[in-house]
């Protein structure tokens, strides 16, 4: 550790804090927060998490590697939700389902399906395509459930949707958020998400807190999407991506760790 510079990054659950996910291993809250001299974080209030000696940069894996917009496609669905190889054989009770806030997602589905809203639930079917996570009865004929998809297959569904539904709380700035924005699709996001909140503004989507204001945010995003009032790809292209984020990381290292690291003169960007 004296000859190499190690920088921490939030890229899994609540790390560097211990996860509340009941299916995850636990560790003391102070185990990792002060372990590295620098940290690429996702916190709204980092000063409450990290000790003063840790140099901080609000930067995540999701700030890099934006996809191309791809071909325009007709809007076939109102929304897409990205599961992550969900715990199908336990009816979506398990590590992945907790991370994706599946219990809330089902409550929101009941609200949406009661209004005839259509959507896609990715990775909520087993790999054989036989068993699926249970969803509200009023969603029959309105919701498509898929197996785990390749990235390009997932992008195809997103392009055909009016918004990406992001109900997660304990998720480390999911990359699907900026991927959707780069595909020119806005986000309907849980305001309480620990990472990724920085991507939502008047140009990119809407927040909701819980079921008490979900309907209001749902109505707003559908209305604004129909009127083409969002500019998600324009915004994310101006604020994220390899060139912008790679330069941010390079400057962070140069400004805070010049005594530890000498980058080659022609270095233009750094990547986590």
C-alpha cells in the first residue's frame, strides 16, 4: 500500500457502509470508510460517512461507458424495469430482489396496471422461460416478463419504452440509469436511492418518495414524455461518459495525489 495508490469506489450495495440487505454479509460500519486515502463515492452527504482525511470525488462506474443512442424505435411500452437475474424460484425473495426493491415494485405495478399502463420486467423469469416472479393479477396482459437478457436485448426494450422505472434504494448507482439516459429515455426514480440520484433533474426524469406521491410522479413523467419535454441523452452526454468522467478522475488524482502518482505526460483520461 505504500508503493501503490489504492482508491476506493462505491460499486456494490451500500459500500463502504454495511448493507441492510438481509441476504448479505455484514461488517462493522468503520471497516472501509477510512481505509483508502481517496474514494469515488455516491453519497448525498459524504461528510457524514467518510473521515476528514479521505479525499472524495462524486463519481461512479455508471458515469462511464455510455452506449450509442442506436436506432429510433416506436414506443411499444410505457416502462421497462431492470431486474438482475432475480430470485425467481423463491418468488423473487432473495439478495437480488431486495437490492431491486421488488416488494415496492409490486405495489407500484398494482397502481400502474390499474390504469392500463404497460411495461417490461427484465430478468423476472427463470433462464428456461418457464417460471416467473408473481405480479399483481390486474397486470395480466399488460406486463411482459423476460429471462435474463443480453445488453443489446435489454437496450431494445428500453428504446421502446417511455421511461425506465428505478424503484431501488440500496443499489450503488446502477449503470442502467445512465444507459437509459444515453438511449434518450428518462427515469422514474426512487428519491431514496443511495447512488444515482444525481442523474435526475427536470431534463432527465422524475423522483418519487413512496406510494404517497408515486401517482403524481407517474402522471407527470408520462405526460412530459408524450410531449417530448425531456432531453435525457443531451444532458447525460454533457455530464457523463468516458471523456468527461475520465478527465474528472485524472484531475482528482493529479490534484490530490501528485506526491504518490506520476502520470505519463500524454495521459488524457483515467478509468476505474
